[in-house]
C-alpha cells in the first residue's frame, strides 16, 4: 500500500496549521501532524506528536508563522 495519500494529507495539514492563531490550536495541529508523520515513517508516534506540539506552539515565537 502506498503511503503517498497519507503524506499528502499530512502536508496539507501542515500548510493549514500556519493559519491558526492561538498557540493551543497550533499545538494541537502540530501534534496531529507530528504523530501522522511519525506513523508514516514507522517512528515513535508519541514522540512525533510531542515534537509537533512544541513546534506548533512555538512557531510564532520563532518568527516562522507570523502574519
């Protein structure tokens, strides 16, 4: 089974995550994206979700997702 459709879904979520404004929403989207990415790569889903949540919550502080 090809993982391409799941990868494309994750990439779409990643692009939409930048449109969210509160840190909590970006953290939730980051957790979902990180968990999905880890699952696709056969990695640790919990660690992927934790890293994604941290990245989502802090992306505006790093100047990545500012409007």
